[in-house]
């Protein structure tokens, strides 16, 4: 499919017209084998280097194309799973919604004490906890390493559950009559450890998201969870409005001193 001519009398800037036409051609699969470089696009559309670079910059920001220094642009790999921010969600449900088979390799399911987690849950340090660690797969490939702790007095029935293909929240409701209603969550980027990279089969140039959640039932903290997710398979999505916007908090780097500060 040939390129469409850009019109200089169009109220849309040339770079935006170029981006629009490149999106059209991408959607038709024209660039599946190879994405043209800057010089080829300049010649094909008869525009300046700056026009091409601005169009490509916005496409890179959207993840539609990728580019590295000294290499030609290429079509970006689509993110398989998206997760909304500001909502209580289930990773199991998100994977299923993406049309991928969700299953887990259960690495740990036991009763133990963990002083640090107990304090996070507002409990005495020696309080027994149920601990579940799973390697979560979406389709044939690993997606996340998921670790969760819950008070044993509430979650003891989970010790006999089979978590290879089920959701924690579903089992909590069925076996313990417990439903999470909300909580707080912190998300940050991290370089995985050698063991985490091995378990997740993470490419050497790919980082991870770490999601830390304190889940509540009513006013009581009942879940502390840490999920390490492959950054090349997962994205977060936020909705906002001009009137209400959305609320963000700027958190310190894990391990650094200082309280959370509200965004301004």
C-alpha cells in the first residue's frame, strides 16, 4: 500500500499527518518484515528530518515502534496484558481477559512466621501467617513471581487449595468467606536478581515491575503481597479526566528513608 501524500494546507501538522499514515500502514501489516529508516521515510513522504523524527518520537512513546542508537526503527512488540490502576484487580482475571491460559507453579504453600510482614499487617511479630509463592505463567511463558502472606487465623483453609489454576481471591471467598475490599499499592521498576531472571525467563535487557500491595477487608489488613512482573509482557493503564484528574503519590526508592509525599 503506497504512502498517502501529506498536505501542507491541512490544519494537522505534517508530523501528525505522517504519524497517522504510518499507523494506517502498520495496521495493514505493511511493516511486519521491516520498518523503514528515517532517510527512507523522508524520501517517500518528501518531508524534513525533523518532521520524521517527531512522528517517530510519538510512535516510540506509544510503544508502536522501537529504536535504539545506531539501529533502524522496528515495529514494537505488543504488550500482552494491561492492568488498570486505582482498582482492586486479580492478575488471574487479567490474564484470562487477555485470552491467555493462566496457570501457576506453586513453589511454597505453608504456615510460617515472618516478623516484618506481620508488622506490615498490624500484627504481633510472631503471629502465624499463611505464605503462598507462585510462578505465574500466561500462555507458555512466565509472567510473574507472586508472593503473598495472610494471617493464618483467617487463611488456614487455603493450605489444602490447589493453586495451579485458580485465583487467590476466589479461594479466599470460597474457603474462608473473606473478600478484599481495597487497600494500598506501590509500583516501582527494578532490576531482577539472577534467580528472579532465571525463574521469569527474563531477557537480559528487560527489567521488571515490582507491585507491593496491602489488601484490606473492612478496616483490617489481611494481605501483604509482592509481585515481580516481567516488564516486556505487562503494562499499567490509568484513566483520568480534566476535572477530576487522578491521584498520585511519589514514593521513595525502596529502602530509602523518608515518608511518602503527595504529588503536586
